[in-house]
């Protein structure tokens, strides 16, 4: 069926059910960013494949709301579907509710699948719709009725991530979680975020592409813990690990029944930003819901010494893979035989040669020339182009290793650059360096540092629409909260052990894109009469392209940082490179 045919069938169902509008988010019952095929409802009904976006369908109209990372991609994928693009973050763009208020009439019914919305988001949606006299109905799962041959839920085996890599036992983590439950006077803690569950129980899976998680729910009580999961995923080794960790199991589908059976008077802790509304509705009226931030959310974002040590090892291996790849790229582009897709394939091959490599941490973004301006560009057979000895090539990629998750972007010149291109690259690099050199007092939030990365662009009337830094998991999701560095307000303070990206960028539509990304970790650097001060340790190991830099724009301090960084890259990678690779890296890390 075409997108138009799917919309037509859906609208027929909506009419029969007296539904005036249907909201379809791009998530799953676990609030995941990257989701299994079974739950890709927004993609099914719209064709849009970005990781962020919501579709709204009425009897005669439809729209997709997404952010600036996906404007160009969405325009292309929505062509000829009848679905309009609404650009979030633009002053003139109405919100979903404002738009519904303008196209519907009072008394109209807006339907949602409550399993696809968090408690907070659905409560807010309900209140906002009431302003326009619209009612919210949470009793519909209309997409399932239209989606024939829907993919089944994945059922791959899971495995234990031993303390050799995790650094803490499950029993130790459960003790810490229960201590927080006790402080909040909570009897039962309900967990639904897949990475929270994977971290707490030291398990990893393969249910979601590039994310080593398994589809599951979990409940922690003061004297028990239950993992709700498809039993076919449990190997003998995993069963033994769970028994030793005092964790019992029930089937994935039994979570609602378990919640409904909770005794009267129990206090149920839920993270209202993560737990879906359908589970919230299952809580008995005689129980009390305690809305709280999941203690696991904050525990897993601060990496222990074993996790940080593992990540440093993973980044050495990642650096080796990138040396091999970019040497190959440099030799191969002039032959005319390299395309975006073949570059992606070669890079994966270079990573696969490294020990403990499992998979990529996200779909590689390989954007040549104007494709680099599409922030989350996805190379396909239709869009694939040949790389030439000119313009920029933006490569954003990462790997999942048993000892850590990596994420790096390098923008390289494939040939001579214009003065504007060098200037743009250098402005982005200056912002990257400014953030990398930041020293700040304990209690600082990421949004207070974001301007450091943007200042040089702003001074020249330039800007980028995405965040400057996101948290990164440990052999988990490459995007992890609650920490971030972005313009949006975030109450989370930066603490030692947090890992984030540092990735300012600049994108000129139909010309090129630039992004400079390293991973950093927060560390304590000084304590004095004025308090505790922190800074960032740069972890990623690969040089920036000196051919793209206008060195006259760099201060002495910036040159010193860059030279020191490049020397560190050479010192840490050269012992594990062969002589030819070592000589290539030495050239790329020469002082400027």
C-alpha cells in the first residue's frame, strides 16, 4: 500500500469511530528514541524515517512536526504523501494543539494510543486540548487495525554484561536503587526505559538496531525484583546470572496484570517522563502513584572507573579504525570509485576488525557536499553519490564495543576549499575548542556552557539548530540523559563521570555541512576557597583536518590546545599502528 492508501484506510476507520484526529508519535511504549520495527507506527503511516517527529491526521489534512535536524529529509520523504511539514522551532509554526484547534471544532475527539505516550506528555496534551474544547480519547489503537503484516516483536537472546565491563554487580545497583526508594517512601518502582533496565540488571540485547537493549519492563520492590521479558530470550547463563542477582522473571505481556494486582495502599514510584500512560491507567485506585525521577536514570549517567577505563580503551580502537578508514579514503577518492554507501561499508569493516566490537552505535551519516547540510542524512541507493576531490565530506559515526560506546564526527576537505569554507570550518572548530577548554564551578548546567560553542558563529550571524552535546551511555544508547549541552533549559548539573559529546556545526543548504565532534567526560580539576571547579577531559582520539583550518583565525591559546590534542592523539594511537599508518598519523597531527 502507498502512504496515500494507508491514510485513506485509516481515515475510514476514524470516521467509523467518530474520531476527528489521530496523533501518532515516533516512539514506543518504552519512550525510546530508536525503536524496533514492530513499533514504527509513524514511519508506517507517513514514510518519514527520522528519529524525532509526530504525525497528526484529520479527515482531510495531515502534518508532520519535526525539528531542524530533519527539515530537508522530511521535505523529501513527505513529497506526494499529502502530509505537510511543520518545522518545529520556527516562530511561525503552530504547535500540534494550536493547529488542531484551528482545523477542528469544539467537541471533536482526538485519539491516541496511550502506550505510545508518557504520563507527563499525555496529561499535558489532554489539558491543552481542553483549551480548544477538544476531548482526548485514549481507547484507540487505530494503526494496528490498518497495519497488515506488522513485524513481530524481536526475540533475540540476551547476555550478561559482566562486572569486567560494568564495574558494579546487579545486587549492588539494586541496593542503591532501594535506598532511593526508601527516601521517597516508595514500595514499588516501575521501570520501562530499556536502557535503564539493561543497566540495572547488567544485561544487553539486540532488539533495537544499534542499541544493545532488550524489550522488557521491570519492577523493583524492597525485597524482590522482577524482569518482564520474553522467556525465549533467556539463555542458561542469563538465567543463572538473574538467579544470583535475586531477580525473578515473568513474561513481557504480564506487566499490566501485575500492576493491576498490586495490594491496596502500595506507593508506586513511576518516572512520569518515561512510563507510558497505559501502565499508569493500570495502577489500582487504592494505590498511590508517586511521580519521581527514576533513580536509575541518574545513577547510570555517572560512569564508574571501570566504565570510563573501558571507554578509553574503546576510543583507542575507534581511533585505529578511523586511521585505517581515512587512509583508505584519501587514496581511493581520486579513483572515482568511492560513494557515500561504499564509504559507510568500508568504515564498518575497519571497526569490525577491532576487538570487542559488536555493532555501530547509530546509522553512519556520510554526507558529501550538499548532503552534509542534512544534519541526520541517511544515505540510500536513491540518494547515494560519488565522492569527488572537492568540497567537504562529513562523517558522523560510532561503534558499540563491550567496553564502551563511541560517537565521532569529522569533516574533511576532499580537495581545495574556498575562503568561505575554511572560515566556516574554523568558526566551528573555535567553538569546539572553547567548550573543550571550559572550566566551571560545580553546579553548572549544560545550557550555561552552550554559548561557548556558538559564540563565534553568532558573532558572524551564523547558527546551528541542534544541541551542542548529548549524554552517551556505556555500551548502551548513544543518546543518553539527563545531561546535555544545548540552548534549552535543563536543570541537570554536570557532574564528574558524566560523558557527553562536544559537537558544534554549521550547515549551508545545498552546499555543505560542517561538524566537529569529540566525546568528553566531566572531571574535578580544583577545589579552593571559592568552591569546586570542573572541566572536560577530551576522550576521542582522531585529528581534525588541518587542511580545512584558516590558522590566521586561531588565537595562540587555541593553537596550543589543538597542537596538544593532536600530540595526545599521536601518542596514544601510534603504539598500536603499523609503520605506514604511524607515518600517516604523524603527518596529520603536525603542529600548526
